[in-house]
C-alpha cells in the first residue's frame, strides 16, 4: 500500500494513487514542503510498491521547499526521467530505499536536478540513500545534477547503458559515500 503523508498541501495531478501506476503521459507534482511519499507505513522497499511507465513519475516543483521524502518505491520504465527535481536551493528532497530500473531519457534516465537553465542558478538539495539504479539509460547520465547539491550514500549502480552514472555541471556539487559502481558504460 502506497501512502502519502501530507503535512502541507500536496498538489497531485491525480486524486488517487494506486499500488501500481500505469501512467501513459505524465507525473504527479510535489509543490509544497514536508511531504512524505512512503511505500506502506514504514516506507520500506519490502512493502513492494511500484510506479511503472509514463513519461516521468514525479516532478518536484519550484515551490516544494524542505522536508520532502520519497521512500521504498520501485520506479521503472519512465521514458523521460523518472524524477524531475526542479527547485531552488531552499528545497530539500531525500530519496531512500528505492529502486530505479529500466528508465530512459535524452537527459537523465532516473533523476534530473536543476532549477534554471543559466549557469548561476543554484538548484535544490537531494540526498539519495540506500537506493539501486539498474539497467537505466540516459544520454547524459542516470543522475544529472545541474547546479544542485547532491549526496549519494550506500547506493548501487549497475548495467548503466549509454551516459555516465552521475554527471555534475553548472557549479553543482557531489558528496559520494560508500557507493558501488558495477558494469556501467562510463565513469562518474
């Protein structure tokens, strides 16, 4: 059972979330602070929540703010970046205990972090913890950080096709801790 814990207004494009999504065109938008999207009450991957298909799965909006948590979800088969993290540096997103598999994009196969298209824009803080990225494809990267603050901990990358596992540009930063890269196309 996928649960949404709402501490402030959550703006979703759909009024109901199901255990297994089969979207054909778009994503749910998170545009407020202190929102938890958990698989089951504990937010554990073992609760078996899957979001599958569509262009993308979630978009973190410019007004999202701090305190956003996505935990325990399998994201698969998005065709235009699974999670778009579009927000200024006052926004904070944590992705924990999730699996990203067979997502594709011409930019970032799994996660795109950015705020504005000019070099001086500072994007949001994103922490990825205890996740797996398996058999994803992005022309640029699987995680593309354009000006954001990215921390990746205890995470696994394997079977990355085309682009690199992680690319950081536009004065973004990367803190990498205890992370494994195996059988991937390019370096970090």
